[in-house]
């Protein structure tokens, strides 16, 4: 019972909790890249995501690591080698990521059309 009480003190609903962990513009993309690989170095992730800033990528990786979604492994080399991989907990998000990917494929054109119509209607009003 204490776990439920703690949950309710932090979040109003489970969707809010999930979005706190994987929400935002970049976390889902980072996870998607990592889920399709055993492990990736920071520079590999950055190369796959040219629009993300170094500062933002670092922050998002740290948050995902903090929440136990990804693992950061540092190799004792000079210069240090760091790899990121998805944890077992992170792998439980794979079905969610797959559904989001499919929804995007199936619906993005409709969303873009709706946005264009909304903007056009707003200009007329």
C-alpha cells in the first residue's frame, strides 16, 4: 500500500508517470536508436540525431540513465570509451515504442493536413 500512496503523491495518473520517464522531443528517439543496437557510443547517437544539441543529448541520456531505462558503461581506456545500452526495464518500453512508430507512419499526414487546415481557418477568422 505505501507504494501506491507514494505514486499518487508524485503523479496524478500512470500516463503522467510514463511521460515523465520517456516524454519530450528526444527521449523516444534516443530509445529507438538504442533499441535497434546492442550498444552505441555517444558520438554514434549524436551522428544519428544531427538536430539535437550536445547539451540536450547529454541531459536526456543522464535522465534515462537515472531512471534505469538505459545503462552507461565506461571502459577504463585512455581516452575513456563510454557506451549506452537499453536495460531490461528499458526493453519493456519496446512495445510502446513500436506502437508510437506505427501510429506516426499511419497518421502523420493526416495530422499535417489538420495543422494546415487549422492555420488556414485561423487566418480567415
